[in-house]
């Protein structure tokens, strides 16, 4: 059981390293992580007594 937990922790660590690497190296391969920019205006009514 302890061996399974060790492998699970190792996979979690490797997955985190892989996601971090993908975030840094992704733009060099044409992956765009920037969000779409749009201005949203919503009127707000304050009810102050």
C-alpha cells in the first residue's frame, strides 16, 4: 500500500512539473493562453438609505 502511495505522489509531482513546463514552453509551439478581451458594462443601482 505504501508503494502505491509513493507512485501516486510521484505522478502528481511529475504532472505538476509537466503542466508548468507546458505553460512556459507552449507559446513557442503556437499555443496562445491569452484570454479574449471584451469590455462589459453593467449598470449598478445603489440603494442607500
